[in-house]
């Protein structure tokens, strides 16, 4: 069992691996009481732990699943210019608007790329708009699955109306 907040457990889990796929960042369900504890620490510290564990275990390649949220929230980015490796969400705006998920993803991705460059770990990031897959918890729906369910329910309701 590995926990992104426990670097030692990650190092043991990564032993013998050539590559690691890191998709973990909590997605807030409601208003957070302590964004630093609930979002920033798991996302940013967790990513740092993954990076350091990769180095300690001799992993050569890391894929970090970031998010469109890391590149989307920047009002000064030209509207006619596609997003690329130089586009980042405005961290100050994210803090002012309490957009903790975007801030966490931006800081985590920047840190991962910088760490890779400095330490010889081949880091690649992807920034999907949404990710679906098997649910890790069975007690309640996760935020992404709730969004999909909402879309399906709206589609069904619209079909009934028409």
C-alpha cells in the first residue's frame, strides 16, 4: 500500500519500476475548511514525494496527470493563441478566487517539470479536461463521476421534454 504523503511507502512501491504514472490529486467536493491541508498539501507535497521516490527508486520516467486547470485560468493569455508549454494558470488569480484545485495543479506541474530538469528524471505532463475510470472509493461518488451522472441525467430529462 502506498500513500502519496508517505514518501517511504512510495519508494518501496516504485522499486524495480522504469516508469511511474502519477494521477493523484484530490478534487474538492464542497467548500474546504483548510485548503492548505485538504488540497495543497496532498497535491503539491504528494507530487514532491512521488518525484523524490522516483529518484530514490531509480525510476527513469514519470507521467504526471495534471489538468486543464493548470493552464486555463489566465485572463492575460491571448484568446487567439492556443495553450502550450508556456501557458500557466495565474496563481495570484487562483488564490484570490479560492480556486485551490487550479492552484495545486499549477504548482504541482511546475514543480514536477523543474524537478525533472534538475535531477535527470524524464517528466512528462498531460493536462486533460476530465478523467474517468474505475472508482477508487465505493462509499460515495467522486466529483468527476458526479459530473458525468449530472450530464446523463440532464440529457435524459431533455429527451423527456422533447
